[in-house]
C-alpha cells in the first residue's frame, strides 16, 4: 500500500527510497516498542520504591513505639 501511494505521489521515487522508508518505519516501530517497555519498567520501579518507602515508614513507626515502651519501663 505504501509503495503504491508513494508511486502516485512521487512517481520519481525509486524502489530503493521506498525500501529505505519502510526500514525507517520498522525502526520507528521497534523504538516505540522499546519506549513502551522502558515506561512499563519505570512505572514498576516507581511502585516498588513506593512500597519500599511504605515498609520503611512502618518499620520506623514500630521502632519508635518500641523505643517509647522501653523508655517507659526504664522510668
């Protein structure tokens, strides 16, 4: 389809130029797929970091509570 359209719009376009364009479109498609995967991985990493931060906050809260109880026992 692309070759026919190019032949109508640019009759002087050679088969080589059309082939180059098709290769470029394929590379763009591959780059888009890589970008999508990188974005998915970035979202997953952000979720993992958020979960880790939540866990650290819970541990700090628990440590504070234990420290408070120990302080009360020592008084």
